[in-house]
C-alpha cells in the first residue's frame, strides 16, 4: 500500500499510476486519505460485486411498499407523521 500527499501525487502522477497497478495508492490531504487510486481490473472486480441498486418509487417491490406504509418512524421525529399526512 502506498500513501502520498496530494501535492506529491500531482508532481509524480505517472509514478503513482504505475504503483496503483500493483496495489492501491492512497492520496492524502492534511494527513487524511481523501482518494484511492486502484488498477482498472480491481475496480471492475469491485463493481461486479456491488449489488446495490437505486429504485424509482414506482419500481419498488410491493413488499417494500407495504413495509414503508406500515413503518412507525414517530420515535425518530414525532412531527414526521404530520408532515406525511
């Protein structure tokens, strides 16, 4: 694993792109990781594992509609129910 400051990354981008082919390169700002540069094959592998999906309200499965209709969220914010009605 390689960790590099953002300014150093800008100066030597080619080197870190090569390094990312072997292992992730963590790009930092103020000693905190803000980006990760990874090999495209690793990215594609991770994308293939990601089963998350965003739904439009009309695409939600019926059992989710029912669960949402029956959900009691008043313990989160008692005024929430009044906003929905």
